[in-house]
């Protein structure tokens, strides 16, 4: 896999999950650093050597407003506990740093009767389950030792764990999209303005945009963009259109014949979700901030 796309969304032996069979060409990604991602029914499994990480898809009851301890325990009981036995040395960690992470960890016996060390972790995104043969192997790989952390710990404690969310990436084949219909991206934001000197409200502005592709048979497509900016009672509208054919350029780019009157190539990747994929795209020639837009099947 090309290194510039390595930016940044498993059950154990005897209880392995079924590979996700959704008709997509690529269900495995081999990253340059040795990690291998495989899309499964309920998560993406990321593995290297004897370490595995499950990037769980969203599950009801695992994210809700609560203090760290009850939230972590609730997620653990739904995502982890049903697949293991003999929990011991369980701890919940919530260091009070600026980018707060939630982590529960302990020793368990997996479905195949093997002793393992498991850490369930979340920092702003979805829950990730780290599975190692023992605590020492986990600490060696990720540098996080539960026995040396407390509420007052600070700094980039969980950076090595948080980056694992970036391994939910899979290549895109043009045939994956042909004939699939509408994929959309919708965005909105509001800004409020206050006078620096008087503190008085100076109004607000809103911005919203909707764009979508309709992928037809024979690798034909249409594309529409509508963006509206409103401020002080006035609105500005921007539109864009395109139609033609699209094709793969390698496994990580798609080329479109007409986007606002010109051909355009995008860097692309899929992220797996329950039952399907999200398509991420960014202009290959003018990448801007490098943030990819996500398009979901509608």
C-alpha cells in the first residue's frame, strides 16, 4: 500500500469471526509497517505477529453520556465479556489529560482456552479491542502500562493506541461502485460572532453543503454539489455538476472524465462499517488540508 495513504476508522482462536462478504473486491490491506487489516462482520481485525486489534463497529449501548468508569464497564460487558471467561486484574483507566481516553483492561481466557491480555480503548472515536498473549507483549508494542497510570497522568499517553483507528482502510475497485446508485456527503456548520469590545452579539452565519454521486452501470456516473452560505439575511449559493465515466487508477485512485467541465482524479479508500463501506475521496492534484470527504450509500 502506498505510504502516503497511511494516514488517518478478531475474535481469538476457536471463536474467529466470519469475513465480511459484501461483494467488495478488497477485504484485506497489507500496510507498509507490517500491520494487516481484514474486514469482518462486526469489526475490522488488524494483526501483526501475536498482537490483534479489533476496530469495533458501533453498537447500541456502548457510547452514552456518563462518567468514565460506568461507560467503560458498559462497553466491556457488551463488546468483550461475552467472548471470554475468567476475568482477573481488571482496571479502568481515565487519565485526566486534554484528549481524554477511556480504557479497561485485564487478564482473560479466550474461547480456545488460551490466556490473553485484553485492553478495550476509546479516544473520541469508536471502541478498539487490543488482544495480546500477555501484558508484557501489550506494553512492549504500545507503551501503555496500566499499573503506572493514574488520574493525574498526562501527555500523549495513548497516541500509539489511538493511531490504530487509521487502519480501517481498504482499496477501491471501480467495479465496487458501478451500478450501486447514490452515495452522498452532507455537511453543515454554524458560527456565532461576538463584538470583542462590547460583548454584544454580532449575528451568526451558517454553511451547509450536499454533494452526491450516482454510480450507474458501465461505470457511468453523475455528480452534483450544492453549497449555501447564509449571513446577515443574505445567502450565497454555489453549485457544481459533472457526468461521464469513471475508472480505477491503481487501487487507491479513481479518475472521472468530467467534473465541472474537466477531468479529475481522486485519492480514495473504503472504510468498513456494519454491512457495507464508506467511500472517502480527496482531490489528488489539489489535496488542500488532506482531509478526505466521506460518502455513504443512500
